[in-house]
C-alpha cells in the first residue's frame, strides 16, 4: 500500500473535480491579484535593476528594517490601579491547565518521547525522556515515584522556596513579587547559579495549582513582568516552562496500598546556550541533580513531622483551584466544536498568498535570491494564517 493511500481515500473522477475545483480557483485568484497589484517598480527590466540598490525610493529586501516604534514592546504603565490590575491578570490561566493535562495524557500532539534514563533506589525511582520539537528548545519529561510520601507533602515541598535553598544549591535568590489569596497564583523571582563559563540566570515565574481530587496540576512558567527591569547580569530567561502532575500511586512493595507519590514533570527552557550543548549538559548532570531531591524531601518530611510550620510560599500551595479534569476538558471540547472553523476556510487564504507571491516573483528580475525572499515571506504568512 502506497503512502498516499494512507491519507487520501479512494475517490472517483467527479469527486476529484469537486475537491480540486476550489483550490484551482483560489490559485487563479491569487495569481490575478498579485499581477494586478504589482508595484510600479515590478515593471523594471533587468537593465534598471541597479535602482534597487542605488535609489532609496525603491524597496530593498537586504536593508529592510521595521520601524523602531514597532520593535519596541509596549509595557503597561504602573501609575494607575487599572494598569496594575491588568498586569496581574492572566499569569497562569485555564489554558495552561488544559495544556498540562494534555501533556500528562499524551494528547498534546507533539513529537514522540525518546527514553533517556531509568534509575532507582530503595526509596524512589526515576525515568526521563526527551523530545526535540521543530522550533524551540529540547523538551524533557520525567516520572519520579517517592515511596512513603503523600501528594500534599510533595506539593508543598516543591512550592516551598524558603526550604528549597537547603537542598537546591543552584538557587541563589528567591523572592515573591505577587500573590493572590483567592486563586493561589504567585509571581516569584529566582536567580539560579550556572557554571563558571555562563552568567547566572534570572527567572520571573508565574505559578498556580489545580486540584482534581488529590491529583495536583502544578504549573510554573516564565511570565512578562515589566515592574522588574532587565539587567545585563543575571541574564533573564523568558522562555521557561516547568510543570508537574502529582498524585498518589501504589507502592512498589506490591501491598496494594497507595502510599507512594508519583510526580510527572514537563520541562523546557531557553537558557541562551546552544541547544546541543544544553542537551549534553543535561544528559551528563541529570542523575546527580535528581539524587539531591529525595534527601531534601525526607528532610522536609521530618521537619513537618516535628511540628514545623508552613513557610509563606508553602502556604500558598494549599490554595488550589478545584476542578474535575474530565468535566473541564469535555466542556472546553464542546466550546471548540461550536466556535471552530472548517479547515477549508484556512487553506484557501494560504493558497491566495502563495499564488500572489508567484506572480510577484515572476515580474522581478531573474535573480534567485530575490525570488527566494518573496517565496519565504509568502510561506511565513501562510504559516501565520494556519495558526490563526
């Protein structure tokens, strides 16, 4: 069986005409629009092509720059209460919960996970996977199972920035910038230590927890926060995602008791290091870093058993958004079905753009570079249209 037969069912000649006719009409319309709207400089012959580089009156692809007003990212002024409230809203939303749920259920549509590590000790086990998306840094998934630990204890442990400095030697500084006592949403600032050949890294992290019946979806991600200005050092990491699903599982002792705690972690970030070098560093240092977590958790358990109170950050971990994951996902899927658009409505504008680009490229000189730029711009707009 050929590959094409896997994607296209058997069609009759009349069916093919019905399927192909709108596409050919769209291509013809795109070519016509591109031909009619071509600019005056498109009429120039090859003899006049020198004007492209000598005269500022004509568009030069190699020197094209966006206006400075577009390149500057506008930030809301913090002088008014309305602007401050706007900055606080939307740090971590239901869409973030939906995305994490899909990752946990392996329904996010991403690339397959490649196994990296499988280690265990008598008190915990650890497995790790990696995948490389087409665009973006490598992504990591891990499964850790701690024996004799409750989901609530592990949840508070990972949220406790004050205690983290006792077992995480990479954390140099932490501060809570904002907290919402209604939803449990926090914005925290971290500074983490990097190897000697790299400057330290700063993180502005939004975080929040959803409780789906003692299954805790803990989301932390990088968020924009204009109130804290950027500095040359430490270097700020904007693209950061590190989220967990924490739940009780059966102990490996095989006694049928759910006295163990499973942590599914999904993590990726752009640290400003070449991704291949970052992957090598993660692979070499992963087990050494993971081994430090379990002793830290046991020390945390002992402190709480001895009556130690909750730190301010750990107390925020107890403010959760209650949710039924299945009902939430069913509701969101129903809304998507009602408001969703048919795929054909997105494909025709894409073909219009490509058709127009073909006509524009044909009116220019025979230089391959110019035509390549035209086709590249058209492809980029087509991808934008596909995401809309």
